[in-house]
C-alpha cells in the first residue's frame, strides 16, 4: 500500500494511469545506445540516452525529443 500526500485532486494525479505506453526500441548510433519510438515514415524520436559517458548527453542530435531520420545511418 502506498500513501500519496498531495494538494492535487485525485483525478489529476491518476490521469492517464490506464494508458498503454507506446512501444519503444533500442537504436545503436555509433557507440551510443538510444531508446527511441517510431515517429513518422522513416523517422524515430529519442526517448532517452543509455550511456555512462557524460559527453553523449551534450550531443544536440541525441537529446530526448529529437527526431532522427533513419537514412542518417
């Protein structure tokens, strides 16, 4: 059992709890692993970066929310 203390209404807290998350896939871009979801056509959207190298998090084309065209590989 979990207690949640909040000033928000219960409906706002539980909004979307039954929603099915979109399927993601792993993508290797050079020596960098990314978790991506399908976007439009041959494009994917970066969900998160899977790396222990801090320099990877500074790459602008790999930031979460970035769109990568599959023809770039």
